[in-house]
């Protein structure tokens, strides 16, 4: 019997809320043919609509067991299992649907959600990526992929996914919050502030949006505004632990230790058990006894088999910090080593060397002499370059304390400009620079100035950019802005490598590397800087981090003289507690300390192999 028409009618009745009539028609179909899988599927859906979970499962399961089941039967069965908390059954049903039809984007998306909720992030990413490939026009799929990427410690790609979601659906305000969270992890606080302020405007009832904005404001040294956002979030969700933790970190950051301690005391039963509260206590510790207690709590926490991998990594880094503060350096190094071993990245030494060689070859003295320059003669741009952990952000903050200098933090405008060059040339950088024209350089220089001007104080004489890729792009930068200023920061490579090894990086995979890999990276950066200093027409002003710490006024005066900007006492007052952030920069609230120099000496025994590698390249 052809039941297509009555089946469509039954589904139409269901869509119109005429459940009893739809059930009667489905039963008629089953009476005529008890093996009608489509009718069993409909009965399952109708039972689910009525809140009868047992009958829903029975009908949907029956549909999947009959010959030639449709993938939608498994999908609806999986959705029902998931709603009932039967996670494993749901996952198996989704996979059965995909075994029939691997191009079912909804199933990939739903299975991705399920896997992400059960902390199987890597598998979730596979299905999210497949869903996005199948339906690149759906904003929510890009947003979900971004969330999974952020959870898997890839905030850079996550931010791109959230941005794509917003391009497709500008009113998807939850994607604004998610992009803001990714930008916080990337330390792009100015951009995070802008998008989260907009998100809160559109989502005033979202506690998550208020907390994200509060976190950004705290990191930008705006305690009053941060606490105001926390209060709004608290009104929406009074018992939310995320809000409690946001309040704790705000109180701690701005010296209200009594308030922070009261929060900890209220939740002391969670110490050693709850990850977030235990890490909060570790951040609070200031005395030797407190730090020893925190070590015990962290070690107790590690016995929890339900911890996520990234949480175990963070705990070991925290134990390393606590042990370092307790001057237990051998223990500290072992904790840091375990953290890095748990968090490998597969550092691409060969790729980095090949890239460095290619940049040096492309921007040879002869090639650079023949390349055109843009017609922009502005001396406003300033680029601070050097290896990671050498003090670039600190130097930017000091200089941006001057009323005539703006800092735009690690705004990665240059990378976007490189993409423009590659698009015009149809080749990747740096090969794309060989046939660059003055017209293209003018267009790109204009784009850069337009973007950075929105982040700068009006009428700034200098605008500083500290993006990490500036070092490799100095040849390109010199073509865009022949009158730019370049400041090179350097530091004892042993401190640079240790500081990098001891930090829980999230935003750049290459930074999650072995100790010797950090030494290799320092060497490649050193090679590039030696090349630029040898061939660029722009004079490069080099300073050592150690000089800045030991002789701050002399060093800062030298920087301002190089920038042709008059002296201002505010540059010595950059750390003043309570000082507001400058143009979205994270603001340090402590003066320069000589304790940050020569830290490597505490780990002399553990870094002998690093010293040998650095010595082999003439870096010590």
C-alpha cells in the first residue's frame, strides 16, 4: 500500500498541534502494515511531543530496527536519548546515522555538541569541522566550532570562527560574547572590551556577558567598572560560582585581600576538591605557610581522575610557580617539566628555520634596494620587536604612559596586510614581495594607518605596535613606512627561554615547546634581527631588558630621544596602582624589579643543555 499521502497528512497534523488525530492516523498505518518504519518513527515523535519518553524510545528504536532505516530515524532517536541523559546511547545512534549518510550536517553538529559536553573535545572538533564544511552558511555552526577550539586552547582560530559567525549573522550576540572570551585569552583586551560592551548592550540579561566584560575590565585595571559588571551578573544569577570567582579575582587584583579571603572562607570546603576554587586559593597565597598549604591542595586535586587534560597542565604550572616562590627550585623545575610534557605541541624546528632562511634570502640587501617604497612619509608608526618574554609589552606600557604616545598592544594588523599582499600576488609571503608595486604598498599602508588610528589617542605623535610577527616582517614594514621607528628588545637568552618554558601559553602553539626548542627559537629571532640591523635603512634602537630594570630613567630617556618626543615624568609612573589602562593595554601595577633578572641562576643545574645549545650559536 502506498502510504506516502497519509503519512504526509499525519506529519501535517503533528506540525499543526493536532496530536490525537496524528496518532490515530499513524496507528491506522501500523494496523495496515506493522513493519512500516516511517509510521513507527512518527509514533515515536508524537510520543516525544507528549512527554512520554518510554513510548518515544520504543517507537524510534523500532523504526531503526526495521529494514532500510533512514538516517533521520537514528538522528531523532539520538536527540531523544540525549534529552534523557543517555549519552552513550545518543552518541551511538548519531554514529549510526552517519554510517548511512556522512553528509548529514545536523548529526555532525549535534554529535559535536554531545562530545563537547562530555569533554571529548578532539572528537567534537572533527564533527564540528565537518558540519561547517557541509553548511558553511550557518552562523551557529561556526560559533560552535569556535567554542570547541577555545576549549582546546586554540583561541586564535576560535576568534576567527566567531567572527565568521558574526559576518553571517550580525545579530548572533552570543557569538560576540564567545569572541570576546577568545580575545581575552589572546590578551587582545582592547578588542575584547569593544565587542563585549556591544554584547552586553544587546544581551543585558546574560550573566555570562557581564562576567566576560568584568574580566576584561579587571585586566585593564578598571576595578570599579569590573565590580559594577559583577554586581549586574549577580542580580541575574545569584548563586553562580563563575560570578563568585570573577569577584574574587577582581578583589585580589586591586589589593582587597580581606574581601578575597572572605570569599575563600565561604567556600573553603571546596579546596583540594574543586579545580577553580583551588586555583583561586593558589593565586591568593602570599606567605610561605599559605603557599605550602596551596601545594598540598593542588597535589590533592591531582588525584581527581575526572580532571581535564588542560586542568592538569595548569595545576602543574601552578605547582611550579608555588615551588619557585618557596625557593624549592628542583621541585619547581620538575613541575614545569611535567606541565610541558603534558602539553606538547610538536615544535616545528625545520619549518621555522626554512621560514627564517626564506625571509633573509628574499629581503637581501640587493633585493630590498630594488623594491619600491610607499609614498607615505609618516613617522607616526613605532614597531617594538624582539623575542617573547623580552619586555616588549612592558616597554610599550611605559612609553604609552606619555600623553603623546599611544599603544595598540599586539594588534595583528600586519598579518592581515600580509594576506592582502599574498592575495594580490597569488603567492605566499615572502615570495609575494618580489614583484610588489608602489600602488599596492600605498593601499596597504593606508589600510594600516586607518586601522591603528581607531585605537590611538587623538593626535598621538607615535603609535606603538608590539605584534609578535613584527620581527619577521620588518623588511615589509620598512617598505610601508620608510620613516617608522623600530625598537628592539633583548634579554639574557637563558631568562627568555626559562620564562617561556615556565608559562602556560594558550594562544600560540609554537610557544608550547621544549626548553631546547625555546633556545632554537631565540636563535632564529637573533638571526633575523642581525640581518635587519645589517640591511635596513631605518635605524633600529636596541635596548636590553636588564638595562631597563637597572637604569629605568636613563633607558626611557634614550627611548624618547630616539622617538623624538620630549621627556615626561609619567613614563616613570607607568605602574601606579589604580592607574587606568591605556588604549586597551594590560597595565602592570608594580614597579620594575631586579628580581626578574638572572632568574636562570636558580636553575643552573637544570639548564646545562640549554646553555650548551646557546653557546654553540654564540649567544652567551
